[in-house]
């Protein structure tokens, strides 16, 4: 969500990535254990599961830096499981990396595998084999949104850490810290609104703050709503209304417009729809039915079903929701 024209390295989510374990807000149950692993120079394979923007990648980078000290770069490999080049490339890179001993130390190398729930079952089995094969020389840190999507044989080889959405107070501390450093003046109600819209996601909070700050050093509630509504278009209401009036074709083309204009994924849209359902002119029963359908649609998308098919099915359901009762 950063403004065009800014260098990527000035993204605040990178500038304010915690550099010490003590700078991580919340997740205290996790941090204590990880610090002990690092201190004892004994790290198991780990799974970090949890929602976006709560510190999974930050913690992994910290482990690498604290574990390997100044050599950390050479002994740390960061990979994204949803790498466009496919699992074969990922496998080759891991093999090449693991084949040699750590540089300048006897400690195992660390491989950080992001978005591991994007891996197919077969790819996960091959990952499991690599974990066995290279367990002498390497440890895997596996990050995912849902640990249930990781196959049992991997889960049973790992210590599992469940990250939680950050508390309001944690997000507040993060925002205040950034604001102080960037010399921003945030109205009290603007701060509360930012905490509301970020929904426990520190990345979202910092991105919204950065976008607001590009409008000026004094941040008001109005700014926050302007920025947040760009990411959460109110046009979604129009799509729902069209579908409720049984104008399926228009609803569908409007939906495509919203998605392409705002660059939103199916999951973004269904979450937005979910928020708007209570504002629709429907009975409570009808709303409850829709909420249930929303849940089903979201689940199917997360499971990998085509998002357009799912969204259209949802719109189709909307056109009949009133008749069904
Ligand atoms: N617990 C936290 N304490 C302080 N800052 C945080 C915390 N979690 C996230 N942040 C901020 O948000 C940014 C993004 O966090 P991070 O990359 O660790 O999220 P993540 O959990 O890996 O998310 P994703 O699942 O989307 O990869 C960090 O650079 C940092 O600025
Ligand atoms: Mg991450």
C-alpha cells in the first residue's frame, strides 16, 4: 500500500522490523522459548503458524541473527514455498545449501520456508525427506497461516508455535513507536481507528500509518478512513445490493471491476463482504445464512478452489437468499 515514487527500502514495515527479541510486541509465550533455544545453541525444526503481520518472519530473522551472529547471512536461507519456479527449484536450492557445512561454526544452518501451506502434499513429503536427510547440518523454520495444512509427519518433527493476532495495546505501542520516530502527530481517535482497521495485523497498521503520513505529519481520523477505504472499497456494498436485486450480470461485472481496480484477491473480497453483511437490508435469519455461506466460500478459497467460481457462486446464492425463507 506504499505510495508510488518511494524506494522500497523506505517501507516502514522493513525499517521498523524488530531488531531484538525485546522489541517484539505480544507473543510472549513464544519469545521466551525461542530465546532459550538460541541461548542454548540448540534449535529444533520449528513451525510458526498464525495470521499475517504478527511477527513470524521477524522472529525467524531474529533467530538467525542471534544464533549465527555476524555470519548469519551465509548460514541462513530464506525461501518462499509459493515460489513461481516451483518446488523442484526450491528443492534444488535447499539441497545445494544443505550439502555444505555451516560457515565459520559447527552450528546447523537455518532454512526459513515462508508460506509453506502453499506446498502440495507431495512437495511436503519431499520436504520431510530433506528434513531427515539434512538434520545433521540444518534446521527448518516453517512459516504458515494454518498449521493444519502441514502434513502430520512434518508437524511431528517440529516444535509448533502458534502466533496470535496482536492485541490492541500491542498495535498501539507499535504505532506510537513509529509515530515518535517519524515525528508524527496522531489524533487520539485516529489512533483508535487505525487499531480498529488493522485487526491485529502489525504490517497493516504500519502500512496504513505510512500512507496517512504521506498526506502530512498531522494524522486525523478522516485520513485513516480515506486510506483504509481505498483498501476496503465501499463498492462491495453495491455488488451485494445488485445481487440482492437479482441483477446477477451487473453484480458480477461490478465485482470484477472492484477486484481489478483495487487489486484485491478473492479472500480480500469475501472478508469485506463478511463485514458488510450486517449493514444489508435483510432479516437476521437471512444474514445468518449469508454469514454461513461466507465462511464456506472463504474456506474453499483457502483450500485452493478458484476464487472467481466461488465468488460467483456466492453472488448466485445472494440472488435467491430472500426467496429461500
Ligand atoms: N509482534 C510484533 N512486534 C512488533 N512489530 C511487529 C510484530 N509483528 C509484526 N510487526 C511489524 O510488521 C512487519 C511485518 O511482520 P512479519 O513480516 O514478521 O509478519 P509475518 O507474521 O511474517 O506475516 P506473513 O504471514 O504475512 O508473512 C514487521 O516488519 C514489523 O514492522
Ligand atoms: Mg512472513
